[in-house]
C-alpha cells in the first residue's frame, strides 16, 4: 500500500462532516455487532482513529476510508466528534479504495466473510493493484525521461520521494539543478512542497530566492510567559518571616524539588 504519511495529520472531526466511501464494498456490522461496538466505545472510547481524506466534491467534508462502523456507533451514541487521521495527499480514487480494502482486511480476517463476498474483495483488490502498478510504471517513465541525473540520485538515495520527483520532473533542467542545490544545503522537499514548486513554475522561474520564499518559516507568535501569583493568605501562613521576593521564590523551588523527589 502506498505511503501517504508525509501528508497526513491527526485531528478530531465532527461526525456530521463524514461521508461514507463511495465505493465501499464491505458489509457493515449487523445490529448485534454494532451494539457490542457501542458498548466498547462507551467504556473505552474510540481506541483507533478512523482514516479519512478530504472529499473531492464537498468542501469541508471528509470521505471515510476506514472506520465506517465506528462512525455509525458514535452517531448512535450522540458523540459530537471522533479522532481521525486525515490523508490530505490521497487524491487518487484507486489508491484510496485499495487503502480501504487493505485496512479492512487487517482489522477483519477474510475468514469473517462469506465466500462470495471474499471473492469480490480479492478480485477488486487485484484489479486495483493492476491499475496502480500500471500508473507506477508510467510515473517511473516520467521520472526516467524528464528528471535530471542529480535529482535521480537524490531519489535513489531516499532523500527525495517518488511522488515529489514526479512533481519536480516538470521543471526545466536548470530549475531542477537549482532544486538539487537547495536540497544539498540540507532542505527537505515533501510532496506538498514539490507540488507548490510545480505550480509556482507556471508563473515564475524557480530560483533560490523563490525556493526560500516557499520554504520560509512562518514567524510564530511568542507565547507569553506564564506567571502565577501567591495569595496573601499563603504568604502570611508560610512566608511571614520572609520579605525578599527572591527568598520566597527559592523556598518554593526547594519545597517543590523535595516534593517531586519524594514522589518519584
């Protein structure tokens, strides 16, 4: 199964924003199985996050890849949201369907299905693997014909993913050389960034300055330091003999050190 980990994020998603996978071929839980799952969720919560991707047609909605029964159980229990892994880069329908099949096979043994359903699952899995293998060959050809040797070497060494290499293969040789130099300086290019670079080339030549602009870190707002005040009652009770603020702080630190030392 393809690795989409570089473009996945963890989040809690409202259950009313989740839509069933359009090509879902698995039989959902019967009422007895659903009741058992609901009891488990009531006791322990949802222990495994569901897998989803942004919906191709409905903005702000997500398509369920794995977790249809967990979502249904949460809806029946009145749960507002559920923990999920969002595969933002999983846009290919065949790849998404294969992920659905693979994850369901791992969670539920093929022996759990009747023969006709098992045959349907394995047949569809074989069809999808053929489709994806053909596309993989096409991507390899795209890389072979259009990627400079410098970026091929980075790809072979594992410093550049296949998906990223395909995006960068659309750049001119000179632009690819710029990207290679940028990477040799210690910069990693994810598929998401490679996709941005490819789109950027349509309106501007890819130079070091352009790459620096794409990769510049967002200036994060410095969080204010947390400060806590000691109430007058506590000061009167424990620090009535101390007037210097530094002495009070040192006493608090020593007391905390002793407390956590004894607790460890």
